């Protein structure tokens, strides 16, 4: 291999001719899929009936992206590189699709899109067409792990793919519109977490074509003397490839891209041969080319190439406007398709030879179908980490601390395929025990004081950065390339990734239900802690359990919500989630001390069903109950158990059925749950006509949404968070939202007909307890001892 410092030889005239021809083929296909529904190779004059009735798609970034791809192909063949490509510019799919088709992999996945004129026509007609494919790099697109429908995640996805993939080079085209987004801005710092020994490399190509949909882009309009130091400040060594003459640009790109690849290899070789891990200044490219390059320069007196008008469809009315039709025909013929495709409509052999072969083709890289490379986690037996429960509701424990010891062993056994992610909150969320297995990844500057509890290490596997966007992007890139992990976050601020969650869930649904060729990938596992009910000093801003509402908007085929009531249930649920595939699993578990209820054996049974009766907390003895007490969540469970104790004391003959829910989706009819209860069994838990008092972790409306088709729904009365709170003790916060033991007991008295005439005195006492508890909290800053240390007495 040539030394990275030597001057690279430009392309020979023959290489230049072939590469430009291949690039023209890419551009022809990119434009053709936007416009053509017939006459795919222009073997007759272009007519209005050859044009699609609706012109949808985005042309502007495609030629620049294909330039990157074509030159990557040359270097893959020259150096036998393992390369993935991520398209950041939103609707930039035509370039990726065109290259996939020319490489032949598209036809392998979709045989009807064959490498001939008939197949090319079908390839064109499906694009942005009803029953076809979208204009993003959707899951249907071979070689893609990044749709790009929502901008900002290309770099973080690229780094997620590169972690623990030492042979992989992920080239990511960053759109200059995308570069204005907040998530993209933070993701530049991912290079401080990339270890040159164990990880692959990310090669960003900042594509400055100057415009978004209707505006100039910021980074394209700042002077070079500002842009270059900005990128250097991000930790990169930028190379600039700028111009509009294709032959000059081919030489520049060939030289600069090869220089970058050689520098990446040299940096990795140095680190791997010496064992010295310092943060390299990784190379990158700034590609400045015109928006809509090689397209129409002007339409109806308006500048198109090099302006925002080239962003989507440059010529908007060729079907009814003869002038526009001629512009489109001249544009498409400028690529000389007759020189590129043979009589059958197949790319000519000398151009086919420019693409790599087999899995070295970018579109066929197995990392982009990560389920093919997925290896099962080696998991310890979670039962070995159980907390002892001699009797229900008498001992306290820290659920997430107990979980952390299990996760530490998971880490130890899977040191190349499992990572833990969190925004500066691993310790705060009581997961510190993980550091015994692996510390936090850090390749930026170290200071002496970091050795005193900083838990930093260049070889760490706990990923912490105060950007939920970047963390989620890393995690998605990591699992989409076949690896495993867990992301913990404060409940109120998991909302930061709402839209990222949406995009990933949509990707999973399309992949899982419609694309048999995409192998299942490990699940995204989100551990939500620092919960609404225990924000003793953070106050109102940290009280928002609404992420669960966002999750339930998605298909039950790809999302699940678990609310384990104690530590043993948390262990069981987490083990299940780590083993699952093609889901986003949301686990809600507090980091504070909580009462423990179930032995490990009972916890496994309870979590397997997802919902069940707790006999020890029930008083119905298998008979028809007067009331069903249902709960989901740790604080709601404790308050519900305490409410039962109050009711038992004052109304010994009251028949209570106590139901606890772990898997929230079990409330929905016909939810797949192979080891759980049937819908008929489920409905029997809630009887047919008795009141159900449901104490819930989040907003009450969510339970009604999930259960509205269930038996006895009209008698389900839900208590949940009411957006009331500030700096409160746990019981005070529960009281003002009416999920506390006293208000629950009052609710039962009001709703069980036979208690109404006899319960007045008890209700008065309960109201006194509420007032007294609030007054005590405001006077002492803490709940009463009998509340803080409350235990279940059989």
C-alpha cells in the first residue's frame, strides 16, 4: 500500500473515461426514476405519455452523492476495502438506488427489476409511485441502514456502525441542509469516542451544494477561512474537493478520497501495531459541487443548476409543456445512455467491471443487513442476581443497582458486541456496578483528577455524552449492524429522542412485516428511570411520563412497554428484552429504593404472563370481588398495596382482587403474547360489572386508550399523573395527583355500593391523613417515618 504522505497519481485517461461514463449512468438513472414511466432508454423520441403523471423526488444532491460512490468503488477494488455508505441528504435516494441497480444487487433482491430494459422500466416506474418505493433510502433499499426521512442522524448512525467493526469504513454523505440540525451538530464529536484499535473508521463527506428546499445553506455561505477551522475544531483534517467541471472533479475526488483512505489505514495500523491509543485527527472531505449538477442550467429564465430550484424536480411540467418536455429530453440524452447500455438495456461490460463484486459491493455489504451478522448474546442466568424476598412487601431494595450487576456480567461476556449508552447518567441512575466490567469510553484529553472516580478509559464500553440524539443514533447504528445494547435515560428527557424513536420504529415495522430479505436485528432497549414520582428536588420540569404515549402510537408488532414492580421483575424483563429481536423495548424502573414483592420464581411467572393476580394482596379468595385494584408501575404498585392494607383494616369483609400489570401492551386485545393469557382469560381478571380502580404510572388517558375494547371498560377508573407537582416529597406528589393510598381507598368507598352508607367515617379519617401528610411534608421536608418505612403486614 502506498504511503499516506506521497503524492497520489491522478487517474489515467482510460480510468477517467470509464469512471465518468459510470457516473453518467448513475445520473441518468437518478433523473430517469423521477421522470420516466416508459421509454426508459430513450430509444424513441420522448413523448408526454412517457412522463409520470406526478413528478416526485429530489434531484439536487444525487450527482454529488454518486461521485462519492463511484470513487469509493475504485478504492474498494484497489485496496479490497470493506465500505458502507450512508446517505444523509434527506430525499437523496435516487443516487443510492441507481448505484444499487448498477452493481446488480438490486436485481438480486428484486428479480423483477432485472438488468435489462424491461427491468429498468419497472425500476423507474416504482420510484415515488403508489405501490412502489419512497424517495428516501427506506428499508427496501439494499445497502441502507439510514432512511434520512428526518435529517440529522447520518453521522451518529455511521459511528454506531463503526464501533466494534475494526475492518469497516463507513462513508457518510452529510447534506449541508442536514448539517444545520441540532443532532448533526453534536454528532461531529463522535470522533472523541472512536478507538482506532478496536473500531472501524468513519469518513464524513460534507456535501456543500449550497441550498435547501428554498434557502441557501449556512455552511455553504461562510468563507473558507471560517469553515476549515470549524471542521478542524471538530477534530477532523478536512480535504476540499470543489468545482463543477466533471473531469477536473473526478481527478480531485480520486486523489483526495485515496489520500483519506490511506490516512485512515495508517492511523489504524499505527495504533494497532503499537497499542498506543490517542485520538487521531481523522480525515474528511468537503465536497462543494453545484446543486443539481449536470442538470438543466436554466428553465423559463430561472437559474436551476446551482440554485434551490434544483433541489426537487428541476423541470416541473414536461407532460403538458412542449418546451419543458424538450428540456427534459435534452437533459436525459446528455448522459448518452446509448453509450452506457447495450441492446438489451444492460450496463455494458467494461462499466460493470468498475463495481466491486460480491459482498464488497457497497449495496451488498452484509453490515447493512446486520441481522445476517448478528450473534446471540452470551447471557448469565439473571436468576443468580435475584434479591431475596422472604415475604412480599417487607424489604426494600434498589432495583437498578441490582440490575447493574447483571448488566456488568453481560458486558464481561460480550466485550465486542454489547454496549451501554446514557447521557451522563449511568451513575445517577444507579448503574455504577457496570464500571466494574468496563469504564466509560473517552479519547479526548485526560486530566490527573480523572483517575479519582472519573471511570474514563480509552477501551471503555459505556458510552456517555450529554446528547440523547447522538446516543440514540449510535445505538441505532450499532443494532442495525447486528450488535446489542441498552440505553438508560431520565424519564422526562427521553422525549428528546421522540422523533428518532418514531423513525426507528417505522424502519422496524417495514423491515419486519414486508421485507423477508432483511434479517432480524437486536432490539433497541430503553431503560427509563429517574421517574416522575421521585423528583424530590428537580421539581416540575422533571415530571413527564408521556414518552409512553408516544410509544403506544406505534404498531404493537415492533414496540413494547414494561413496568416491572420490583427488582426481580426488572431482571426478568431485561433478560427477555436483551434476547428479543426487531423491537423497541421500553422498561420503566425507578432508581430509588422500593418495596420488593416477588421471589424470583414468582417474578418469572408473573413477567411471562405480563399481567396477573397477586393472591397475597387480594382478599376475594377466588370468589367474585367487590372491587378490582389494578396497578402498573413501582410507586403506583406500592400505593395500591398500601391502599389494600387500609381497606382490609377497616372493611375486613371487603373482597378485593389485586391485579398487577408488567407488560402494558397486554391491555390491548389480540396482542401477541405466546406464553401469556388469552383475551378471554384477561377479561376475566376485570370481571364483568364491578368497579376497577386502576393506579397507573403515567397519564390516565393512556389506559383508556389501550383498554377501550376490553370487557368492563366502562367501569375502569384510572388514576395517573395529572401534571401537578413541584418540589414535593414522594407521598405529597402522589397525593396531589390522587394516586396515593388514601385517595385510592376513598375511591373504593365511593365506587363499591355497599360501602357508601357505612364508609363516611373512614373517608373522613382518610381525608385527615391527606391533610396531615401534606402539612408534615411542608414542615419537615420529608414524609413521615411510617410512610417512608411502610411495610405490608399480612
